C-alpha cells in the first residue's frame, strides 16, 4: 500500500498516512491491528505465562487459610502502582495482606535477606514481589530455608540464572510462552490479578485500570501491542471518572484540558508520584493512590507537589554542573563516547533523570553515580538505541556489586575504585560495536506536511495514532520553505519563540531549551528555511489552537 491509498481507504490526512508507512504499517492487517487494537487480538490467555497457575493456586490457598501475605514493591511509580494494585485487590478477596516498599537511600533496591527474615519473624508465610525479584538470589534461598513461599513477579531482564522461588512470573524468562513480553512491572501484576479474579469468579475493581495506566506510562515501556491496548483503555477510564488522587495530581500539574493524554500522564502526572521515591518515603504513594479519605489524599498531594518542584531544581543543578564539565573539557566528548560522572552530593534518586537529558542532548550513553560513605558508587545508566546497556553491564559483572534493568535504562552498584576500569571497558565495547554515525545526534522525521494542512481534521486523524510514548513517538514533521514574519523572542534565556509564514498561513513556533537557535533565527531574518517540528494543540481559556513545537531548522546553502 502507498500513502495515497492508505489516506483514501482510512479517510486520513496524507501526512498521517505517511507516518503509518514510515513506521512499518505497510499492509491492511498491520494498519488495522495498530489503529483498531481489540481485546480479542491483543490479549492472550494468562495460563501461557510460566508459573502463573502455580502462583494463583498458592495465593488462593493463603486466602482460604488466612495466612499472612507480604507484598514487597519498589520505590518508583511502577513499583508503587504495582503495590497499590496488589494491596487493593487482595484485600477485596479477603486476604490478610500488608506491604513494604524500600527506602531508596536506607534500604536500596530490591528484596533483601533482612526483609525476608523480618517477614518470617512476623509470621508471614507468603511474600509476593512486584516490579522486582528476578535477581533476588540470596533472599530467595533464605525464604526457602525459613519456610516462606516466595512468589516473584517482575519484568526486568533475568541474568543467566534465576532465583529459586516458589513461583517466578516474568515474561522475559526463556520458558515463558506468553506472546507479549514488554510489560512494565504493573503490567505483570495486573495479569496475575486478572487470572486470580477469573479463578475466583469476580470482576477486577475499576481502579486497577488507572493504576495500570500510570505505572505503564511512567516506566517508559513500549506502547505497542497489549501495552497500547491497556493504556488506551486506562485513558478512557480516567477521562470518564476521576479518582481523588487523579483530581489532586491534575490540580498540581495545572492540567485544565478536558481529556488527558499519555503525554500528560508521562510529563505531568507520573513525575509527582516518582518524586516520593526519589527524595522521600514511597509508602505514602500507595496510601495516596488507593486512599479514600479526602483530607489525607490532599495532604500527601501537597507533599508530592513540593517534592516534585524540589526534584526539578536538583535535576537542573546536576545537569548544569555536568554541562560545565563538558564545556571545560573535563569530560572530553571529542575523545570519549560515554558521559560518565560521579558526586557524593547528587541524590541517587535524581541522577537517572539527568542521564536521560544527557542522552537527549549529546546522543551518547550516560552513567551517573552517587558516591556513598561506604566506598560504593550507586549508578543510573541511560543509553542510545544502538548500544545495549544491560548486555554491556553483564560483560562487566566481575567489576560490579550488583546490576539490573533493560537495554536502554539500568541501575548498578560498584566499588568506587572500580569506576575507571568500568569506564575503560565500556569505551572499548562501544569502539568495537558502534560506528561514528551511531554516536551522532540524529533527528528522524516521519512525514512531510504544509502549514495549510494543519487543520482540525489533521489533529483528529493524529489522535488515531495515540497513545504516544516509547516506540510510538509523537510524530515529527518536515515543513519546507517557511519564513519568519516577526523577530524571534528569547524566553527565560532558554526557549526561542518565532512566528512563521508559508502558503498563506501564519503559525507560532516555540523551540524549548534551544537557546542557541536564537542567534541563528536573528541572522536568518526573512530568509526561507526548512523546519522540523511536532504539531500540538494548545488549550488555553477554553480555546484550542494548533501550534508547532520546533525541533530544529535547516537552511539551504
């Protein structure tokens, strides 16, 4: 199929049809699967997931015999929503259940032998991990020794072998036949609870779809296949009815739009929850998300707002510090292919966010470390698509205290004295695997459009491509031969605002965090240039305007 045929067959604007082609949807079957994802085509039977039946049988037995169940989660949004979902659902079916979330600084990541011992001392016979556990080798061994049945539910990549748990549910393990593999931790939790409630002949509470949406979008897993179906479903749910928690989060984020999108969840809603685990106690997050007392939810919501503002300031300060090191040559990107830096003053919970910004700014993998008093560096890694960070860390595991994660985002702990060796080995691996082109900043554009094409119909057609997120990015458009009709304006020394004209249409454009383009636009004057941009709706005072978010410009030589 070509773009014209797709546009005609599906009544879509031509640039939207071009996007479908550019993203590999080249047959009617693929286009239908993407545009009209349905439960029947997207969802497989949970019995295909390894150990799911075994886990459900054990949970049912624990409920029937009033055994004490402990849920052990994680301190990020995925872990908090997974814990909240498991707590609410198990309480509904009469389980004697409690939860524990580790403090990032005090307890570190993942299930520990200390927590397993404490669970045994307090009479828990079943421990269920959510969003962690696939590397909990020693805790699993201790649980078995103490007579605790450990049920691990996780989505992180397994290492070469697996912990010896009573049941281990992770679609990434080799023996798992479940066809879709790319869930967040909350997605795996949701699948387990769906299976449990089907077994008990009960319907899941509607709240799970809000929690599933929040955790899936926040964990930046691919919005493809089953994830795409459930995020779409979750957005319909939260836009139809508003929980106490979502009402507070929307007010905090000043979101006045009639309908939330996945981007609103990712950039405004989720970071507020994340700030708890990054800078404070994540356990309040569970109480906030499933709480029914308005005053308590409002109190925690105020804390979330303040913590998120503090997180932004800390993140900005670290980024500026590293940028200064790059400009001063202390980190020499003409010779080094990795941005690597460490400090005892950087909170461990924020450095991953800074790493993501560095990857976006410089197109190189970034590893940032919080140096502890114990001589251990706790790090967060972010990578480019061409370099698998999980595999790279696995090749260096003799240097590491621990590590885990995914291809483009991982965490690790390493003795401070081993940092130079790690840097050396990763640089060697990049030199062997990547070309200079792989390490160049790139901007991939999906389709060409013109200013007159940016109509209400165009925006309605683009909604068919949503929800946007990882592996389904907001489309980027190429717009030829535009000219400025006013002088550009520099806002807050960071953002460049222009007004452009082409084909009889005038549109505003804003380039966020690209101050270097101000001088370029000033020199251009009324000279024509080409624009790379995203097309957005701006909701303000009840009005909706179609605007451009500029990404870059190109000038004909």
